[in-house]
């Protein structure tokens, strides 16, 4: 038997290029999410999820996502997280130019929103090991740098935690102009919310 199925890729807002799959065929419509992070109202703006003025009739939704678990009782919005991090970074970096922040990012991608917003709000570029991973995302290139002399770092090392315990950044920086750095670490991770009770 043959059946034509229309497959539509919808933005998942998880990391650059992440998508959800909408399968439409004679036997109905299925949405396969994968990991996604849609803010309230974002689905309403997806034209391809709608038929006329209403959402398409979806018979099945497959939630294949890390956080489809009751222990993740509440995950704050991306905006709430950003505002909390912004306040912390602003307060710390304003103490002196030797007060630096290390963003302990475990994945290679998915933090672009954070880097861009920190850079725009604070006027500080984010140090990364190399720029080639962002070559297909030109909008972020103005906000990241390979210059280690900045107050916000997202540089990586195979044993990041070991580096940080020695009061140095993964890129090896321990001081500037002979003055020791004061380093705080921020680990942007949704997993934290699953480790807390309601």
C-alpha cells in the first residue's frame, strides 16, 4: 500500500535548527516534538500549524523530551531565567573589572539567546574558544569574542569543574595585569529544576 504523507518542520526553539515534525496523512495528523522550548503564544504564531483560523486537528502528540516528567513541576520561562542571570552578572561585573563570570555551558549550542542578551544589555562580549561554530549564525558574531580579556566567559575545557576549583577560567586566565580574578560560575541548566521539590 502507498500513502502520501506531508511532513512539515516547525521551529522547536530549543537550539539553533531544532525542529518538531508535523505528519499529515489519510490516517490523521501527528506532531512529534523532540526537545522544544516554546514560550506562551509562540505556537499561535506558527502559520503551518494552523488551517484557516484554527489549529489543525492533531490526533496524536509524541512528547519525546527530557522534561516530560512530573518532577519538572515548574520550569521558569526563558525570559525569567534571563532576567535572573542578567541581574546576577550585572551586580557582579560592576564591582570591578576583575570580577568575571564563567557560564558553565555543558552543550556546544543552545546558549546563543543568553550570549546575545548579556552582550546587548551589559555591553560585554562573551569569550568563547573559537568562532567557527557560529559561522552560520552571523547574528551572534558581534556578541562573542576569542579575546580572553572580557568579564563574561563561556570558554570550555574537557575538565571544566577542575579548572574552576583552581580559581581560574577554563581558558587558563587567573589574573589580569597581575590582579587576581574574582570568578563566579553560573550553570545555565534546566536540569536543576528536576532536582528540587515542588
